[in-house]
């Protein structure tokens, strides 16, 4: 086990895995198909193991609120260290794509100009 900065490291590793699967598909002259092997690969990797432990935190938080959902999510993460979950795998209720708004419906963020100092 290599220590990781979870989110950033997993994002980089998943990008590397996706690139590997893309290269394999292109090498096999499969330029227009779906990389169906990629999902099984990341789920069976260290990334999948990391994400499986925290899979219920956000659904519990969304359904039960902060004061009940977060402690139950923590309890679920703790039981996952022993290989089981009290809640199985909860669903979010809608896909990530369905939870987004078009950019035109959102307030533009006014970031400050760079000051040239690190």
C-alpha cells in the first residue's frame, strides 16, 4: 500500500488507466468502440477499493441531512474497514449529469486578477 493524497492521486491514476485502455483499443484498431474494460479495471484497482469504502457518505448526507447523515456515513466507513457495510450500496437518486445546470443559468465567478507574486 502506497500512501496517497486520495482525490488527486486517484484522479491521476484513473486518467492513466483510461489512457492505457485507450492505447490498447487504438492498437487493436478499435477507434470507435466503448472502453468497457476500463470500468471493471478501475473498480478492481486500488482506486475502486478506496471509493468503495466511502460510497455511502454523500447519499446518507443528502437523504438524512448533516447531523444524522454524516455520523452514519462515518459509521459506514468504519465498518467498511472490516469488509462490510451496514447500508450496502446506496444510490444518489440521480446521475451526476442530471444534477448539473447549464453555465448560462449560473452566476459567473469574478476571480481576482493575478498579483504576480507567488
